[in-house]
C-alpha cells in the first residue's frame, strides 16, 4: 500500500497520508478474501484495491480472485464520474421525462461513450448523425431500458413538444402552500425546486426562474398564491402552485 504511486509522491512532498486512506484498501481486500470471492468486478478507480485483495489472498495461502475492471461513466458535467453526491447523475428510477431530459443535456463529446457503456447499441450507430439527433435516439433507448417499452418514444415526443416548440409539459405536478403570500426563495425550497435558500437565490440571480412565464430577477420577491401560479426552474422543472 505504501508503494502506491500517489502515496509515495505525497510522502516525498511532505504531504500527510491519512490513516483511513491506508485502512480502506486493506479492509476492502479483507472483504474479498473473507467471502472467498472468485471474481471481483469494479471500476478502474478500484483497481488498486482489488489487486490488494489478490496480494492478501496470496499471503493467506488462498486462491487469488480474478479481477475485472470497467470504465467509469462520466456524469452530466462531462468531467467527473457519474455520482449522486456531485449531482451529475441520471437516476435509473427517475421519471421517463426527467431521465430523457438529462440525457439530452450530456455534452456532445460523451455521446459515443454513453452508447458504448449504457446500451447494447453499436456506438457507430450514432456516427454521422447530428449530435442532437444522436441524443434523441440515445434517450429513447435508455428510457425504454429502465421503463416500459414505448416510454422512450413518448418521452422523446414530449421533449420535442416542450423544448423544440416551446410548449409546456403535459404532466405538470401541483403543490399546495399554506400561505397566500410567500417569499420566492421559500417557495422554491418548499416545493423542492431548489435544494436550499442559497441555491434558490443563485437560480434567481442567474435568470433561471419564471412565474407564469415571467422571468424573476428579485430574490426578495413575494409571490401571491391566491390563484394558481406556474413556477418554472430551468428548462425542465415545472410546478403549479396555489395556496
């Protein structure tokens, strides 16, 4: 473990290596040995830990498990591996329209990668196509995989209706708020259209919030909910709200 390249470089540079960083691969290796694993499958970022299990098995005079590594899927940011904690993920239990919309937002450079790692479709199927068309087909394929057959075509039609023809989603959720007048920031947080008050202010300041199709620029605004209001955050999030 101490011979690991990044640990060696850090120690030579005088940068501390925390104890948990040494214990993690040791404990993962012991996991593998304890269950008598024949094969261990993981992302390329786990290669070192899985090879440590082979070392440990050898020291314990046990058969070494086979190791299979798989490429990491980059998330919606196009840089880091897909991760819920980085909020760059596509959840396999998300609604078809949400899933499809997220797929349409992946960087063009990742199209072949997603075809290759997420589907059984030959990545060359997207070659020669305009990126938007390739993503439309990719989105339909992936939605069908995790939902019912045909849901991909429906999600594609809905996406094109909303984003190409500037329409509104046909299944906008509704929410009831106890107060008739509510701060815009609180409204976004209460309806979960924003993660926090800070996130809500950022969305407003960036011009990503609309009430009844009118862009909101004042994070101190108070919204009258005596009649139904259509709240939109970004291109994909809609909600009808009333007190």
